[in-house]
C-alpha cells in the first residue's frame, strides 16, 4: 500500500479534494503551483530550517516521563515536547512555512480565522516577525470567551475582527475569512491552521508539521535506544497528529493512535469525535468525516478543550482510519482533566488540555504493556492557556 498521498487533485483515497466557489479556484491553483515549486527548493528549505531553529527554538526534545512510567508499572512513556516551542505549541511550525511561501508569492497581507485563538496568536506572531499586516477573524462569542488571546494578537499588531453572524463562533469566522480572501485574492494569503480546507492545504500543512516526526525518528534511537512501539497524538483538525505520524507511516511496526475529544462520552451527543461517530460529507472545502445530522446540518460539538472542538477532521486521517493504518479512540473531558493534574504534579509539566487527551490514553494503555514497550506521546502544547478552565472545574475562581 502506498502512502505517498494525496494525488494531483488532493485526494486521500475518497477523501480530500477541493470543493470551493468558482472565485477561489484560481487562487488555489496559484497556491498549488507555488507550493509545488518551493517545497523542494533548497533555498526555501534552508530559510524554513533557519527560522525553526532561531525563532521557534527547534529541535524540541523528546523526554522520558520516567517517574510516571515507574508509577504505572508498565510501558515507558516519552513526550515530544512541542510545548517548548516559541508561542507554546506546534501551530507556529506551519504558520512560518505558510508565511515564507506568502512572501515568495509576493502577497502583502495575511488573514486567518481562529476559534480559541491559538492559531490566531501563532499567525499574528509570524506576521509581526515578517512585517506583514494581519487580520484575524474570530466569532464574537469566541472574542468574548478568549479575551487574553485577543489582547495577545493585538499586542502583536494584528487586527481582530469579531464576526457577528450565525452562532458567532469558528464556522462563522471561517466563512468571513473566505469572503475576505475572495475579495482580496491578489494581495492576500490565507493561513489555515490545521490539515483541513481545500487542496493543497491538507498536504502543505502536513508537510510543514512533519518536522515533529522527522525529529522524533532521529531522537528516539539516540535517546530511548530505538523507535517507539506506539505513537499517540490528540486530533482536532489533525495537524499535530499527522505531523508526528507521517514519518512513521511506512514503518509497519509502529502503531499510530489518534485521540479525539469524547467530551461527556461518545454516546452522550456532547463530544467532538468526528472519526469515531461521524459520517462522510463535505465541509470547509474537502470530503471527510463530519458530525452532521440526517439533514446534513453540522451538529454542535463539545469538548473541554477548545482546540479539539471542531466538527470535522483532516482528510488524511479519514483515509488512515479507513485503510486501517491508524486507529482513533476517544478520551472524555474527565479523563483529560485527571491527566492534566497528574502531569503537573508527577512530571512538573503543565500540558495543554488537547495534549492531556493523548496523555490520558497513554496512561490507560501503559499498565497493560511490558516495561520494554515505548509509547511516544505528542505533547502538542503547554497548558497555561487552560488554567482558567481547569480551575473552574475544581470550583476555583482565579
Ligand atoms: C490547536 C491545537 C491542537 C489541535 O489541533 P490539531 O490541528 O489537531 O493539531 C492540539 N494541541 C494544541 C496545543 C493546539 O493548540
């Protein structure tokens, strides 16, 4: 079986593709051509590598969670420390790649949309770094809920536009960003934050995030003695997961497990587990698994973790699930919260609530496995951003 996907039209098996308005076809073709030209260009790759080292602080280390592994009495748990990146998560890896491409395409202006604000902050950061004006669309409800990220974006010089239409959340912000792009397509580059959207975004974002897995392949033999038996990562849109999975796909002995937000339980109707519970449909320009009702309406989702609270998933994950190369499981809000607290006091690391979902799956599995088994978990981001949410669940007001 070949995993050299997608095909020339952006298909991962029957998933992916490009479903967009006529007005965007030309812009996507230009992006595809530019990306095809620069992805193997040594000068582009050199600048990308330089930025990752000097601005982001890469490589991020792998870390043996030794105390926790001993306590669980089974497999050895290792973390890939994406939380140590500048801006505190993996998202910046992708934003830098797209910003460098925007500059080579002669685009003057950056736009993005954001839900919880993490992608907005990463985009505003790189826009400041390269001196480009930046507009971030955000649902008005999210602007209210995520005031500190809104202020962070403003400090970084971005304009944050609250979107008042619809449910005033991420999907409305997405529509508004699309509208902006159609109107200003000549001078504007739209930075998408995960492996979703129309072709070539799922492929391009994946390629930029594979730095995570490529580093692990070098680091694990050196630091852990060999490659891992299991690689685990949380799945919102799927960018941190595909970033660590992809370099391991052709290595059949490595099991890949994605962790979706099971919210209040997979049977509760209050979750964001599109691969576990969804059906195939089209959303945001590609065909994939979605949480939608029998009339094709997108259903409201829930997760304690804002970054996992998305009704779709990147098309390559849909394909990895269907081909059987990766498995996808759910972790509930309560399980993720417990892992968050344990990670703080056993390992001295405050993880993002998204990452806590992947960690929770590792600590479920570890006691059943032998002491020479290695589980590598992508610790996709740091968790200071989630302190208010966590405190609230403990009945504490900060
Ligand atoms: C945004 C985010 C995620 C979820 O997005 P993916 O595209 O699925 O990676 C996971 N972890 C952190 C820390 C995030 O900020």
